[in-house]
C-alpha cells in the first residue's frame, strides 16, 4: 500500500461514534448547511418504508433541529407498492421520468442518482440504497458527519461488514473480484476504501454537479474515481457504520454488474476505444446450456452543472 494511502487511512477513516448527533446538529446549524437524503428505489416495498420511518423519526421529527432537510425517494419504475409505501412513511416520492422529461430516461441506478440532483436542493446529498434491512440512522449520520464538521472533506463513503447468509464478511463479491483489483492496479490511491461500490455515500453538491454519472451499475466506481481526480484524495473519506444487511443478487446479476463496472473503469483509463459492450451468460434450458446476451451500460450523463434546466434553477 502506498504511504500516502496509509496516512489517509489514519487521517480520513472514522467511526460513526466519533461524531455524536448533538455535535452534528450544532455544526449544521452554525454553518447553515442543508442536507438531502435520496433513496433510489425499484420494487423495494418490503424495505423502503422502514428506512424512511427511521430517518424521519430519528433525524427529522424527533429532533429540536432537523439533521435531514429533504427525504426523497426516486422511484425508477416500480411495479409494486414502493411509491405508496414510501409516501405513507413520510418521504417525498418523485418518479424518475418526471425529472428532466426533456431527456428520455434509461434504466439504471446511476440514471436515478443523476436526476435526483434536480429533485433536491441540499448542500449535501446523501445516497442510501432502498433495500437495506434492520436499517440504522447511523448510515446517514456517519457519512454526513464529516461533511458538516470538516470543511475540506467533500465525499464520504460508508464502510461496513457485509455478511452473506450466515457467513460474515462474504458479501460484496463484485467488490472483491472486480472493483478492488481494478482500483489497486489502476488507481492505487483509492486502495484504502473498504466498500468502494457501497451505495451509501454523501457528497457536497458543489462536487456532485461537476461529475459525469454512468447510468448503470458503474456509477459508484465512476464517481469515486472522478472525485479523486477532481478534488484529490484528502477530500475523500470513509466512516464505519457497522453492518449492512440487504438483498443479495444471484450470480448472473453480479456478472452483469461486474461487466458494467469494468466498462466504467476501461472508459476512464482510455477515454478512447471501448470494449464490446455486451456480456453473454449461460442458463441451463431444456436442450442444455443456452446463451443469453445482455447489453452493458455504455452511456453516461454529463455533469449536472452543464444541464440547462439545472443552471436555470440555480440562477432563480
């Protein structure tokens, strides 16, 4: 590991316990910083309501001064009761297609996160996946905390244990097999991130609006790499928030995720010729193994600061 990364681990890796809630509230109030929490959601009726309820109870309604100013669920086309459940629990629910309708939406998590910048106004934007179980408000306070107390920190990732069934530390398979090798080989300054692909992170809007967003699964790696090149390693940090429990995807879904992440890395390495943007997988059918070919996300959205509607809103 680079000496720079060892120093960074000592200086920019914290625990949620390092910043008590009353300290965060005082810092937020003193600076006048506003905080938006965004949950990208697709068919998450089983979990999204509990997450919203915890955030509202512990970080909005149950405090003399709210830590979270906006709580927004962006529904990316759910066919279940995700939107209804989230709204009943107290979130503002916005459909992906209703944000920036001039540009037709494409499927993908990154697409939803990118559009959420137009659906929120907070100085700090905190992303939380909507499939978390046994959710703790520490996922929000932990990653928002350094942005309220450390003016030179701009991007904070959550780190946590990820059990797989009853096996501790065996989650995050794409991280260990794809993302971590890519980062260590090509961006070794990012080798200290425990969960580089985790969906829980908070970023200053002033940075987010300057970054391009891969539309699919590559969004976490793309934002992290681009943030490094934009603001430098010392502006990035991570906070230990405990244990993350969520729905695990099957092996084929993980393969598609890995392909999208590799493509995102390859684009940033070359900014030139792209590998073939397709992935063929195999499923056993009645006549043996049958190929199934899936497109790999190849589109990215531009920095939000370059979008006319966003610029007009800022002037207004």
